[in-house]
C-alpha cells in the first residue's frame, strides 16, 4: 500500500487560561485533516456518499486531558482537476497538557502545542502542514491577557515517535505525528514589582545593619535574621506559582542569591566579634564597601542577562512571525496583513468599549462547525 499524506490545518478559535502550576491550558480548537482518495476521483455525484467506508488516517489529539464538547464530520471535496479529497473536521473544547520550560521564568515564553497523532504506522501515512489553507489563531479572544501576550502566528512541526497510539506490541514501529501550536509570552510585570523589586529592597536594607553600633552585635544579628526570614517568605510565595520542578528558574536564582547575600551579612556580624576592637572599625568599613560593590555588580549582571534574553527571544519570535506572514500572503494574497491589522484595531476599540472581542461574520466569531 502506497504511503499517504494527510494535510493538517488547525485554527485556535479561543485560547483560555494558561495554568502554569498544573502545566495545562484551555482552548477551543478546530482541526482539519485532508487527504487524497483516488477511488473517488471525478465522482462528484457521490459527494454525499458514506465516507466511513473508505480509508481513514485515524487521527487523534494526543495531549487533550478533558473536553466539554467534540464534534467530528467528514465531507468530500474536489480540486479543479477532479481529484477527490476527504476532509475531516473536528472541533474540540477542553484542556490540553503542555510541558512548560520555566528556566527563564518569569521572563519566559511558552509554546502551546496541539499534538496530533495517528494509530497507523509511519510506513502508511505522514502528516504535513496544509499548503492550501492557513492555520490561524484568534488572538482577540485570548482570555489570559493580563498575564500573557499571545503571538499572532501558528507553527507546525511534523515528527515520528515510537508507539504513540497503538495496540500493537512492536515498540520499534514508528508512528507519525505533527505538533501545531502558538506562542504565549508571559507578562513579567507582576513578578518584577511584587517580588524582584521588593526582594531587592529587603536585601538592600541589610546594609542598614552596619549603622548599628558594632559593639551591639546582638542587635545587628537580630535585624539580619529578620531580613532572612522575610526573604524565605518570598521564596515560598514564588513556589506557589510554579509546578514542582527539579531545576531553578531565573526568579529562584535571584531570590536565592539575595538570601545568600543576607546570610553573608549575618555571618559577618557574627564573625567581627572575634577581632580586637582596634581592628573592628577598619574591617567593618571594608566589609561594607565590599558588600555594597558586590551587590551592585550582581544587580547589573542580572538585569543584563534579562535584557539579553528579551532581545534574543524577540528576534526569534519576529523571525517566525515574518515567515508566517509571508506564507499567509502567499496563500491569501497581499491584502491579508492589512485586513488583519484592521481587525485587530477594531477588536481593541470594542474591548475598550466593553463589547464582544470577536468580529461578527468572520472566522473569529463564526465557524462552519458551529452551524
């Protein structure tokens, strides 16, 4: 049997809440699978025939966790040459699992993928992105806009994997799949102002302990330990916003570095009592300068790394967006970008007016599966 090609198109009708802790997201998606059916070529009179009797790729969505509604229908279409294509359409509304990469949290971006697979082996079929119809995303209906910014492009990556979905026990058999997804960029403002800035102020307050008379180390230690306990509280607060992962995020590293700095100041106040009184004043002044310069350099390095990450990520996303726009203009014509811009401007106006985000009469608001 000849290997068949199944063309996949995905429309993200609505992207809901992205749950970082549980590593899942909610979405309404439209999945279209299209493949050739040579047995029905030039058979326009059989357009309403029962397509269940013909070959099917047995498409399924691998990473769906639960769904509220799922509609599936098939139809027969023909190109101008009379070649028959079976088009399978399905609409899924539910939660999808997604392994989040949180190394750069909260300055991260996440790919929200739809993993489409088949029960048939890779020797019988392959998945490809549909070259005739564009996969799209409706960014105007994004729910979690306060925490995330949704990029206006859809990316597709075909792959093969051992034993994706099959009752066969031959684990060496490869099965086809395609990952179709969008990209969401986290808005880091909440964590910057409520964690990073406050943590910086708490840590910088440790310099005030040097103002206490060095002959009263118990007072210095009391203040330093209080600041350390406050830092621990902030550490626990950030943990509540993250899944249980085995590595440290960028925010974790920042908080731990501040806690370690507070510990060094506390250790210094305990250590200075072991020196003679004549030497204490000089050593205390030098320690203050060393701590001040070291912490200043740490903040400069941290901000620089964040800016480098931001620029690198921006360049990567802009490159993908440009490729997507070129593909859209090739499929839909040069007017696509202008129409898209006008639609987004209209959405912004309606959002400010408290009206519906979707544009009536467009694919963003109405889809054939809903009728």
